[in-house]
């Protein structure tokens, strides 16, 4: 394992090297912030021991830059500093450090924490690799199933069995995309685009048509706004509206209608998604992670919590109203950036 020690005082670096010599770590050194950044980029250490008080660029700035760089952000950083104020420790953790050890330190404690964080880092890397390959292995057969179903329907016509398979496949696909987004959202950039709202919503409704047909549902989209737009990343827009639409489908009464209305409300865009359904037991839990109103309905319960996270990110206000026979969800946002 390669460990980078960053400290402007040579004696401090020597003390740390002496403590680690028997553990066969590959030790590299940097005497200031600038050289630490360069060495990290070139040497790709497995862990960094970072001093805070250094001339020029301090350790906080070094940590911030490393955590903003996609190629170095996952390297665990342990601060070793004479600063012992609570605010300094809080700042260190907010910047992404995994640990903070105050000087003067105990050599055995430092070694113990290094071993712990190297082990944790290794587990995280293995889990990321497992997730990467697992998602690939899931996505490919799902795509094959959906394509094959379409070809089967074209050649032999639709049957109740095929429609059941297609509806279940779409439900799995939506759950897969929710899980994938949940795992990757903190480490993936989502560039913004202007999206035409009405055609986008019609496309998402078309996507869920096989599931709607199973319950004999229809969906009506009506806009009182001329060419309404929303400034959002397309992937996150899909997760937002797919989860709201699929939730409306899941809980709608059979042979009923889902209404989506786009209006102006006090200078803002308001999207209303309304469906016929029984009264919600506890509307306050609607966006709680893993909560499901009805445990017998398929799903993991993560979709609506993602909806709330995306709304918060884009400053979209969301409100749920439950009546005796209808559930109304309102999304309100400013169209201008």
C-alpha cells in the first residue's frame, strides 16, 4: 500500500516513517500543498496523511482540490494537525476527510487508523466494482427481454401473457434505474438542459403504457401554458417524473384516469398529477426513504424519496394532497434560471 505523507516539517515526516517502517508501506513524501497535489496525481497513493498548517497552500485547500478532482476524490485523507479546535475538525470532515488525529499523536493509534481506513477503502472499491458489473449484467438481459417482447408482439400479436411480462419488465427496469441513480448520483455529473415539458411528459406516459393497460388506465395531459420548459438534467427528469407517474399508476383505481395539468400559478409553473385512489394513510411519510403506502404493491420504496431529493436540488416545491377518492401532487418551480 502506498501512503503519501504531507508535512512541511521534515522531522514530523521522519517520525511517521519510523512508525510505519515495520508494516511494509510504500512511503512517499511531500513538503507542501503544491507538491502534494502533483505527487497525488502522478503516484496515486492509497491514503494521504495531511498536515493543515503549511506555508502557502494549507491542508484544507489541498483536501478541497483533491476531493473536487474525479481522479483523486476517492483517496482517503487523514488529517494530522496541532489544531485541536472543534471547528477545524468539523471543517476537515465537511471537506471529505475520513479521520482527524491531533498532534502530538500516538504512533500505534496512527497505524491502527491507517489500517482501518485502508481496509474500508478497499471494501468500497470492491463494492463499486461489484455494482458496476452487476448493473451491466442486469441491464443487458432487461433490454433483451423488452426487445424480444416487442418483436414477439409484432409477429404473433399481443396476448395477456405477453402484456403481463412486459408490464413486469418495465417495473423492473424502473426499479433498476432508481437503484443505479441512487448509487451514482453523488459521483456523477448531471449537466442541465432545457426540456420541453409537454412532449417529455407524453413520452414518459407512452413508456408506461403497457403497465397502464393492465389496469385499464388512461392518462390525459393538458397544458394551459404556451410551450412550458424546465431546466433540469434529462436523467434526473426521468427519475422525477417516472416515479411520480408510476406511483400514480400503482395506486390508481382500475379503469380510472390520471390527469396531468400544467398551469401558471403566480408567475410560476405548476404541474398537477392527479389520480383516483383511496385516502393516503399518512401523507407526511409520502417521501420518506423506503416507505410504501401499501406493502403488497411491487417496489422497493426508494422512488419517492429520490423525487424529494431531486426536487430539493432543483428548488422545485412539491406538495401532496389526499382527498377521499383522489391524490393530488403539485410541483411548482420558476421557469427562468
